[in-house]
């Protein structure tokens, strides 16, 4: 059974320019990675769990913001790892400076026996679609493309 993940692609218009809200994973493995490392706020959920509720929970856990509004379902994306991400687009606001992320514990440095705590998300930001295409993990590019198509169709 593949792992399941759910997330929210938050978007807004700044001076009529479409921007999306992306997050950067925390921890030592991601510290020096930028291009292709950013993501929509998302997290795993169990089969049988409501995926939209999971997406909202994960968004809040990773950012401290509680998303609400008109959630637009996007097509699921199967990752190279086999994980399936279900995502929703949502027009809204979140302050990237004010994110408050949950944490995880990791032995660091490796084989040191020392446990350290790291934020699941170490930063967030609003990006134009062009910027976002260079930042987002390749397996999530489809969400950006679908959002653009949906918004062009509905304008």
C-alpha cells in the first residue's frame, strides 16, 4: 500500500500577480538545498482518514496557520517514491514570517548518539509562479500547472 500525503496549495494575488505559498523542510539534510526542495505544506495520513481534514491539520502543524475557505481539489500526484499526494488549492493569506512549525527529533550528527530537535519547516514564502517552478519539488509541479489552468478557466 503506498504512503498517502495531503496538502494545501495556498495562493493569492499580489498586485494582480498570482503567488503561491511554499515551505522549506527543516533539518540538516535540507539546510543547504533550495531549488527543488520547497513544497506545499503537507503530511502523511492513514487510509480511511479524511484527506482534506488531514491536509488542514498538516498545514496548521507546519505553519501555525489554520486554513479555511473554498478548498478546490486538485488531481492527486504520484511521486517517484510511490507516495500519493492529494492536494487542494485555497485562496488565502499566511504570514511567512510568523510560521510556527512542529518539530521532529533526529540523531545528529549521525552515529553521535546525540538527539537533536529540528523544525519540520524552517521557512516559508510567497512566490510568483515562475519562482515557484524553480523552488518546488519536481513531483509537485503538476499542482502549480493545474492551479494556473483552473484560474485561467474561471476568470
